[in-house]
């Protein structure tokens, strides 16, 4: 990162698994990055800092959640407690009502998420991996690598999840060549689902805005993402 700054770069994107480490090497950061403990965009010589960090995943998550239909009930289930899940938890704390159930393989990461993400006080409910909330819930947010080619779903668990109550689904994983298993299974059941591709688009919009101080060409970016002709 320091080398990029010395070369005169405007900024750089940071992707997994480096987002949490990038937070420790920037000089300052925006509120979203501070709140979720992860940096995915570094701007050089901006805002009075040699290296200034931002998190545009949170802005992308807000916009993606807003594209889903209105909730039918309170409550959400978040799968995962890593960097992507922390960004999701911050957006969910603002955009949802009721309990936020968090299922992860590492209980300590759930406790850390609850203690550090604003707005979760008294709302975060830990679950063992594989368990479902013991009460009705509305939104499923998938923030693990499940669904990527190297990390297939357990079909029985996937069926239990989708038959267990969600009226809306957000899958942060995405496949450039098609739908993830969670997207396909949700659509078969008629459950509205937002793709990780939408998150990719909206965080790109936020990144473009911060890098250039200009409004992004949303339609052109969307066409490019979907493989269409962009003018």
C-alpha cells in the first residue's frame, strides 16, 4: 500500500482475506470502516492522510437490501461472522427490526461482532452452526464462502434454511458464470433473492464516487457487470 501511494496511485481496492489487516495500516478511516473493522478501499493523499481507508461494502449492502421487497416480519439470520458478515451486521442493524440471529462455526467471532458493531446491543442472538432461530424470522443473509465452486452447500442444510421461514434472501457470494446454489434454491421456492452481484455493483458505485468525486454511470456499470454492451 505504501508503495502504491509513492507511485502516485489515487487509490486501491482491497479484497479478501486482507480487509481486516488493511484497517491496521491506514492512517485514518471512515465511520463504516471503523464500525465493521474492515477496509476495502484505500485512498492516497486524501482527507489529510497519506493512506485513508473506507469500507464501501456497507454502502453496497444498504443499497442492495433496499432493493428487496419490504419485510413481512421482524428478525434476520446472518450466516458467518467474518469481515463480510461484520459489514452485513452493520447494515442490518440499520435496516432491520427485531433480533439478529448469527450462526457461525466460531462462537468467539460472534461475541466480538456483537461487542463491536454499533446498533446490535441487545439484539444479537448467537446460534451454533446448523441451527435455526427458535422464533419466526424474515431475512436470510449469507456472508460465508458457501456457494463458491470450492465450497458447495450441504443440500439438507440448505433445504432446512429455506424451508425454515425466510421471506427474503441476500447471498453475498456470487458466481460470474451464473447463479449460486442459494439463489437457485430460493428462486425455485419463489423467495425473492438479491445476488452478490448487486452488492458488487453498489459497492463499486460507492467506490467510484469516493475515487473520482463524481456521480457514477450506474446504467453503464450495470451493463458491464451483466456482460452487455456499454456505451
